[in-house]
C-alpha cells in the first residue's frame, strides 16, 4: 500500500470562535453578506460554509471581527513596483482587501482595462472613498501597457515580466487594526443612568476594549472590533457600538462604591445619591432588607 506524501487540504469552514456560535442570541452575519456567491448560509448553530459553492475569493476573511474563518487564504495577486497588474481575477477584490494592499505592499495604482473589468474599477472607487476618509493618497487606474510581439523586443519584455511579483495580503480585523492603529472604526453609545454595572460587557469583549477598574467604566475605541457582543450580553440594553470612523478616543465613566441601605451589601452606581442596589430597587416590598 502506497502512503500519500501530502495531506489532503482541509475544507474551509466557520470556526468555533464565530460570534453566533459563542453567543446564540448574536445577530452577526457579516460573512454571509460579504460572500458574493452565497456559499455561507445561516443555520440553527451559526453560519455554515458550503465548500462546493466556495470560490476561495477570501471576501469573508476581511470582514469577520473575530477571524473565525478557517482553512481559507487571501488570493495571490500580481504587482510590480507600486501597481497591481494582470492577470486579474474575474471576481474583484473587496475594498477591505485593497486597503491592505495599500498598507502592506504600498500599492498606489492598478493597471487594467475598465471596460473589461468594471467590478475592479468599482472596487477601486470604493477604496478611494475610504482612503479620503483616512486622509491617505488615493489610487490611480492606469491603462494597460501594450506588449510588442516582435522578436527584437522579446528580451526587453522578458525583463519587464521578471519584475512582476506575486503575493497575498494578511487578512482579519487585527491586521487591519495594526495597519491603521491611529484611526478608530467604531464608537461607543452608552447610557450610564440605566447601567446596572454587572460587568457582563467587559467579560464578553474579545478585544478588552471595555474595562471595569476600581473607579470607572472605561472604553477604548482603538481596541474595538465592532463585534457588538457587549450589546448582545447587556441585560438592560444600554450599550451599543456604532460604525463611525474617527480618531482614537478613551471614554471614562466614573462610578461610586456604596453600601445598600436595604441589604447592606456593597454595590457600585453612577449616581452618588442612589441608596439601594439594583436588586433591592426591583424588590418594592423590602424582600431583601437585612
């Protein structure tokens, strides 16, 4: 019996870190929305990826806030100097992928025929809108260079083709955060007067963007991936994450440690005039009085 020298490639799938698989009430479906061929569908246990339908475009890799997609890699593309060049995929890259090409390989142009690849032209247009928001240089769309076929210039053409390189960019929110660490993509919307300071949001936050110190509730926009898990686990629905680009901010909401007049237990509150803990406030008949 002959043994295989290579292991069969593993099928792409949505891993256990998926927000819907960790939190059944979560509504995240960014991978489903990003898939151009509907290869990812929602099921009772979370998103499922159909390997037979997947075209390996990698769009889902660039939108998942927890990097849950497994056994998938970004597409290898061709470039020379600071320009993406042919051959091009019929399926255009996402704006998020082009953004990583801008940062990791310092690409500033693409050499293509817009009539032949209109989806690529639209992707570059979307990229330039985002780059302007970031105050970064935009990309150019250059006409393709005509290649002569005569023997005299064959050596020159071979030299030019040798300058073309092939590579892929890194994917995932953490890579994008590292690339654009000076800019936040998300901001906190919070109502302190209704918060019960249970700490569920901080415990659930995978990036530790929300913290409870001895004196305050703190939020760092630079760490937030926009997964919205904090809103999902909040029992009183007073916290939300909004998709707003801007400068990094550090929000701080001080609270006070007090002793409940009803049950004598220690509790925290944003309102220094509060005399009873949240649980005792809900027991209007003094059921928890010491």
